[in-house]
């Protein structure tokens, strides 16, 4: 396998001959390797990935997005901080100048620079870390406000089309082919009772009240690289889902993934709740950058976005449970149902604290969140 990876790496403009390959076990979608090359006694590292084309149907279109985004950010940072620009995510092109390489078996591969002395975190260990991670996602959005040219490609069609996800759920519930609905009556009732929230943001986007922007769409904190020594943000990574979307979706996903320390499949629901201190840090960090460009409608829907994105994920887990666990990997019977219950509890926690959360947003905006 290592010889195969070395062969793949040779199709890219890396600075040397591959001498070592180390698999990276984290990550659930793409196969990732650290490739070390050497030339004239000098070693350098690169990140090589096989793109999962079952998830991302058009890897060249996705890589076209990533090239535009990374080159635009690099050029802007270069003007203000050349040292930081050298630590931005960079696509290493193929020998033919393309963003990815297709092998003889139809697999697509890409190479990134390896960013030295930078780390990621899977969990929020402090409010300072929450602030900096959120600031970097706001910074990422701000860097792309002036990206010129045509709209980016849609890498996953309908990714946050919550009304369409509701329709899929309703279709599965109607047939209940696996007779699982009886095990999830409380969850199904909750979903139906709150289904009216699904179209709120898409309706606002359709009327132009909330503008379409470039969104990251996967704002987990481990997609921010921080300096190993200072803990200051270096860059944002995992750009596969960067495409046209709503800024508030990104903030909403931060609320869902970062304000609760419980695991996404935590069976003890007493542990599932929004931590207001973490939420406040996320708000302050995000608005330190994004507050410069958000409209009044975006400001006033930040808390709602947290509720909606959490509700959407609750619905996705429940839908997959009814469908027979065909999308998300499971490790036990009822795993997706447990996941849906965790997300449902988190939605309820947001609802219970919505007023306080809105006050924290208003305070971060200097008293004006509308």
C-alpha cells in the first residue's frame, strides 16, 4: 500500500521524492496519509487524501471551489501578514496543474501542504478556545465576502435544505417499511410538532432578507488549526463542503457541536444541555469578525439557527433510523435513535434558554441584535 501511495504522490508537484507514508486514522469520509519527501537532504511533509466520491459526486468541481477559496485567502493574508500566509491551507497541484489526480481505478486524490506547529482540538477545553475557534470561522467568512467570479459549485446538493429533509422523513414515516416507527413515537411526535421551523431560514433566503454567502458548512472546532504555542488561530481546514449558503448555518452548527460537552450519542440525557458560558464565548468570537458584515436579519437569527441546525440533525438521525441505518455508521442496535434523542434534548435545552441566549447575542452586539 505504501508503494501505491508513493506512486500517487509522484503525480503532484511535491518538493522531493517520497520516503515515508503514515496513515491518519481520524476522519470519517476521506482516506488520509502524511507523506514525507526528501530532496538534497531536506525533508518536507504533505497531506495526501483519497476523496470519497460516494459522498462528493464531483471531486474536480469540489477542488475547483477549494482552489478558488484557498488562493483568495492566501492573497489577502499575504498583504497583511506574510508569515501567516505561509501557514494557510494550500492545494498542491498535480503535474498537469490540476487540483486533483484521477487514478486508473477512478479514485480521485489531492495533496495539501502540511502546516507545522499547528494543532486541532476535538473538544472545547476552555472558553478561550471556544472564542478563538468561533473567531476563526467568522474570519473565514469575512475573508470570502469579496470573492469575485461565479458562484461556487454546490458540492452536496440541498445540504441544509431542511424543508426537503422534512419531506424525506415524511415519506419514510408513511411507509415505515422496517416497522421502526413504534420505537420512536416520542421523537416522531416532537418532530411533527416542531416541523414549522424547518422553512424559516429558507423562506428568508428566498426573499433575499437573509443574503446568500459562502459558508463552510462543517464548523466543528477540529476544523480550526491553532498555533501550538500561542493557541491563536492559524487557518480553517476541511473545505469540502464550502459552497453557497447562509452565514447563520455556520454559527448554528457551532452551537450544535460546541456548546454541549456530551457525546453526540450520549444515552444519559441528563448530561445534554447548552453550556451558556461556552455559548457566550462562541458569540463573542464569531462576532469579533462576522459582526463587521452581518445584516440585521442575520444577527436576529443567530440563536434560531442553533435551534434549527440541531433540529435538522435530530431529523437526519431519526430519518436514518427509520430507513434502516443506511447513511450513518452504527455500532449498536438503535444507535441512530439514541443519536436522535440526544439532539432532541439539545433542541429542548436551546428552547428553554432561548431568551437568555438572545440577550447574550444582543450584549455582544452592544445591545442591538435586531
